[in-house]
């Protein structure tokens, strides 16, 4: 399950990265994001054991869902380059 979510996040971040990062830097940014995703996977897996010992399965899944919802709402407030794309079409520099 974790691998599926990591693949999903890599695809989503790749699409966002294409909008926000200059073409010359995409490989470098991708090279920085991939280890961070792997580290997050390892940290989440390492935390799952102690949480399962302290609580039952349902509260641990509830915590996971809460973290995902917080991240989703935080990402909604991000500007994903909509203004920059419009400015690039008109030839103006986005400030």
C-alpha cells in the first residue's frame, strides 16, 4: 500500500514540478524529491509499529487519514502556476 501511495505522490509531484521548475532544473529537483519520498516512507513505517503497540488499528488509521487531510487542505492553498502560465502566454514576466 505504501508503494502505491509513493508512486501516486511521485506522479503528482512530477506534474506540479513541470509547471513550477525551469526545464534545466527538473532532473535536480526530481533527484532531491525522490529520496525525501523514500525517507518519508521509511519514517512512516518505523512509526507504525510503536503506534500499533500503543493504540489499536482504527485510531492509527484515523491519524493517518487526518495527516492526509491536513496535507490535502494545505495543498489547496498553493498556487500551482496558474498566473505564471497566463503571464507566459502574454510574454510578460511573472512577479
